[in-house]
């Protein structure tokens, strides 16, 4: 069995991940606006009513999570803004995770 070059595997994996996200999540065109620098278009997944927690007061709450592919935008910072194509604006608030493929933040309304 021939070995597959790693770059071809990465290309196939990235393509498969985008297909999975389009099937299992609703991607939304958006504009990422960093506090400094220029705006960038990318697709995001917005998840509403995700159970979050506040460890300071030991309470559960409902939060909004915005995720995008790391390959589409690697740089991110709390306070940056995401504007959806429908005009809805969110500010990155709490970093959730970066698994090497997808970056996620809890966001707040602007």
C-alpha cells in the first residue's frame, strides 16, 4: 500500500472538516474585525443557548459560542469583533478552545 504524502492528507482532512461543518453546523458569512489591523471575511458557526459556567459565583448560564476554522484566521484576541452578514455584532469575550482545527470563543452582544 503506497504512503500518502502528509500535505495531501492535510488537504483532504481540511476539506472533510469543512464538509462536516457545513452538514452539522450552519455556517454564516461574517467579518472579523480586530481591534488593530484590517477586517477579514470568514465563515463562522454561531451556537446559541450553550450552557456555560461562571466559577466566581458557581452558576450556570446560557452563552453564545462563535467558532471558525483556524486555517481561515489564526490570530485572535479578546475584544475583537465579529459582524455577521445579517448585521448582528458580537465581541470576543472568553476563549473556549483551539484544537488545531477550530477556534471558539464565548461572545457578547455589541
